[in-house]
C-alpha cells in the first residue's frame, strides 16, 4: 500500500444495501451468499478519497489541497482494495451475527464479482460450534495413586548423588594413575604434525574410566605420574563441529600436572549443607519429594487418561470440519508424505479425539466459570525458570518472544483446573503403591498397543492357510 495510506474501519453498510441469503447448510457448515450494493461502495470510496486529502502529500500541491481525482489516479487500486477489505470484514461479522452463527475458525471468503461500478458479491463459508448439552460426569470412576517412597530408594539416590560430588586429594609424585583417579593435564594436539583450531588445552581434568574426553583416551593415561609427558593417539569424533576434523587421527602431547585419588564422601550434615539442604534429614526429605513428584506426575497422567476416556465416550458430538483440518495440519506438519498416508486413519482419529475432548472440557469449564489469571500463568513460568538453573534468562526471553507458548501454558492450567474439579465430583478410589508396583503400572500404560490392522492381517492369513 502506498505511503500515506492507512486502513480505517468505516461503519458497516446499512442493511438495505446488503443482501444476505443462506445458500446451503449441511451439519455445522453454512454457506452464505452476500451482496453489497455498488452505491454503498461508491459512497465509501468517495468518503475515503476526501479523508486522504489531509493525509497525502504530492509534489505540486499544497498540503490538504490534492484533488480527490488526482489521489484516485495515483492510488486508486490501493484505495479500492482497502475499502473492499473493510467491507468484507464488516459485512461478514454482521451476516454471522444476524444469522446467529457462532463461527469457529477462520471463515472462507469466495469472491464472485467485484470491481468499481459493480456490486460486491461473495460467498462466506463458515463452520459453527456444535450445541453441547453436557451429561453429568458424577457417575464416572477413576483410580488415584498414592506412592510411598521406600527408604532404600532414597539411600540409593543419595549414594548416586555423593558419587557425583566426589572430592579428590593429591597422590604422591611417585604414585601412578589408576582407573577412578583424576588426572589433570595440559595438552597440545596435532594432525599430521600440524596444529589446528582448538588444538591446545589447559588444566583439563579427567576422571579415568568415564571416557568423557575421547574414546580410548582414559586408558592411555593409566600409569602416568605427576610431571610425566605422555603422547596419546586418539580419533576425533565423527560429529566434530569442524567437519574437516571429523574422524581425524590426532596426536596429543600431554603434560601431567597432577594425579589425584577420590576420597570417600562422608554423607553427613556437612555434605547435605554443601548441596543447599539444612541437614542430612532435610536432604533425604528433598530427595524423597523429588522422586515422589516424578512418580506422581506419571501416575497422574494415567488417572487423567482414565477420566478423559470416559468423558469422550459419554456422548456424541458433531465436530467442525475446519477444526479437524487445522488439528491434522498442526499434528502432521513435520511428517513425510509416506508417513502421512501410512498413519492417515490413526491421525484423523487422534485429531477428532482431541477436538471432541477440547469442546467438552471447554463447555464444562465455561459452565463452572473456570478462569486462569495472568498471575497464575506468571507463577507457572517462574516454576519452569526455577527448574532450569543457569538458563533463567533464556527461558524468560522465550516466553516473552513467543505469545503462543504463554497461551499454551494458560491452556494447560485451564485443563488442569477442569480435571481437578471433575475429580472432586466423581468416585475416586485411592490406591497406595510401592515403587515397584508403580513402575509396573507405568510400564504397562506406556506399552504400545498392538496395531489392529496387523492383528486383522494375522487373522486373515490364518484363515487362508486353513483353506
């Protein structure tokens, strides 16, 4: 659009200058035929030309004195497009309102005829939300799981944590490095006798046996002593950032500055305080809560699935086609063409299930006046930030730059509130579990279900073989 032109929303065309007819209605999809009289289009064009006199600056004319005819000759197509665009938006809203259609998704506009001196004639295709009469959920049943974390699980986790926070003390100069020792060294590396970017390292610390540097590197350091000079040969990884260096055989000249042995970590109040706990008892409680939270999250998903399955099966709902299309598009946007065809039926089933549940849950949420505040969304984002130490700024910037991500959090909180309300109304049986029992339930839940088509094909093959 030319500089100096701004879109303005003008008043909707009077009803007598707009004709609306229901062209067809099949299920939730309605097609409206809309005609706007050419007179109203001309009036709006003329009005806009007069408005632009105060906005457009053209060489040879004083500000505000450019004749409408000149403006039209310069910007006529853009002005006409602007007016038609506004009329389409305004008349669409008015047509839907008059026909009491609650549109879902973006309506489709099909222009039939338009042009200066002509009526604007177009069709509006729109899907509407189904009328949902919720059935009671109060007869639903579900199992809620409570887990008791055994002390041996906490002790095992505590032992693993202590192993990750080892302390090392210097060995004697004459003592050789062994697996489990820490070797500290500087190195200079060469490929075919030549140095390369990143070929030097200072104060490198390796705990022998973990093989965290390069494959086979640790073993070659076994037996070194403080102040030794050790030549090590190793191959750079295939995924090296510099492609020209990947899989290259490299010679490392290592100057050993120290060899240390691991001290047995004493698990006591001092150790607990070094990790931010008040004392050892507090650290154990924190570990227990962390493990319990992980199990509860997984088990909570099973309870939620049990409730959602009953909600989905409780009643039939006619689904808007455009919502199904949009959901499928979002689900499959990164799939290859062959995968799209292969999983087409299953993907459609999943898309329909999500939309149906979304409509039913949303209706229940509205009926019970459930809301999610901005403060609750901010609190949830802060929880995520605290759970990613060192990346706080990155997480915050992500949500600031991605409104859809914030909206997704809001949607998740909304659904969680609805599920919790349903839980408070239904018959909820509490089952206490050990960690072993919880592991089995979670494992069984996550096992992939046997593909029906495979089962059917297997049954068919058996019939054929019998014949």
